[in-house]
């Protein structure tokens, strides 16, 4: 016999269906026209069942986005300039390719007045996506390429800022050239020997180009 007051066990298949329907609704209708009725119908459940799981629609949207947002991997080429450039590009590609267009800015605005919701959004969607940059910077400090007293959090924020700005407000995609310009601006202020890092990355690029030519031939 079930314990007194015990509710029906939560069905994970309903959770998955609701999250998938939420992502689809956001892609099709945007944040402003997002409606629980459409999500419930698509997921084969009810608004009441959704609200029992996610009392606030912002938490539902955050959870749905987290279900499709895969944190970028941490490059480890042995070249600090290369790793940080790749990290910026991967973060930009992650935000652009995985999240529905035009969702992040209104969601952040909608959570801004509620400190608990805002912290939840940051901890679920923002911090995980910056872990690769943090790891790359810590590795660069261990390698002796960055000063040991460098402020890792501030440096990560500087590198991620352009990717998030374009995800929030639009703009041209971050390509290899723009990512490298950003990294170089940061490294000139953080590197022990910036010119040496440039030389290492250029030599690595030349070896990569030579390898590609050999394979092509």
C-alpha cells in the first residue's frame, strides 16, 4: 500500500515530452508568444500537470534550453593563443546553433526582477557554457603563459562577452579572424610574453597547413 499522502510518481516521459514541446514552441513562436496551452497539447498532457512540475514558466523555459545546450569542449593543443581563440569560437557556435533565435534576451529580461530566477538562469545556462574558457585559462597559467595572479573570472567574462553580446543582440557571426582579434586584445594585457605566444601559434598554423597539403596530395 502506498504511504498516506503519497502522490503519483512523476513520469519522466512526460517531462521529456514537455521539454521537447517547449523548445519547439520557442523556435516556432518566440518568447513573447510562448503559450503553455500549445506545449501541453503538443506534449499530450495538461497545463496543470506542467505547472505542477514547473510552477513558473521561466523555469520551464530555462530547463528546456538546458536540455539542448551542450557546453563546448575545452581545446587542448598546447598553444594558449590557439586554445583561447578556439574557445571563443566554440562558445559563439554553441549559442548560435543550439539556442532558438531571439530567446535569450527576453528570457534574461523576464528573470531580471526576480533574484532567485536570475541566479537559476545564470547557474543553469551561463556558467556551464563558460567552463571551457575557465579550464583553458587555468591550463595557460599552469603552462606559464599567463601571469599566476591573473583574474580568471574576469578574463573569462572578457572572452565570453562578445559571444553573449551577439547572442543577445544579434550581429555578424564570430569567425576565426574576429575571435583571434579578441583573444589578442586580452592576451596583450595578460600574457607573460605575448610575442612568444604569437610565434608558437603561427608555427603551429604553418605545420597544420603543411600537413593538410601533404594529405591532399
